[in-house]
C-alpha cells in the first residue's frame, strides 16, 4: 500500500540531493511551489501525469517514489558535476573537458 507521507519524503530527499528547491522543481514540471510542498508533506495526492513529470525530473522510478521498493543508484540522478556541465554552452565544453583532463592526475 502506498504511504503518501513516505512518497513525499522520498521526493523531498531526491530533490534536495539534486540541489533543487521546491520552486525550481515546480518550475521544471509546471506546477506551483505550494503544490510541491503539499506533495512532499503527504497532504496532496498527485496525478499520474504529475508523478511521471516528477520521476523524470528527479531521474528515479515511480516504484521508488511510491513504494520505496527500489533504491536509486548513484547513476539514477545527476551529480553536481553533471548539473554544472549542463549549464555550460556547447561551444565551451571542449575547453572544459581539457581543463578537467589536466586536473584529474592531481585528484588521485
């Protein structure tokens, strides 16, 4: 059986791991920030469409959100580096790749 409070908690946890505010998540899926707040608190249910949008933006599965039955892996949501790179214009990505390549030996 689905527990709305637990589902909301899992959404909040994933949202925070991905450094998204309620406002940003709401903007990404075209909802109000207050509605995201209510979902995370377990006060409101969500439609299948909203669930789909949330799991897509949070890079997880509906099973995990609704039942906690599968744990997200490290690859199931973008890490901080992926989020930073996402905002780099394509014309600058080759330069960024060279910078990172030069730094890698010093990180080991």
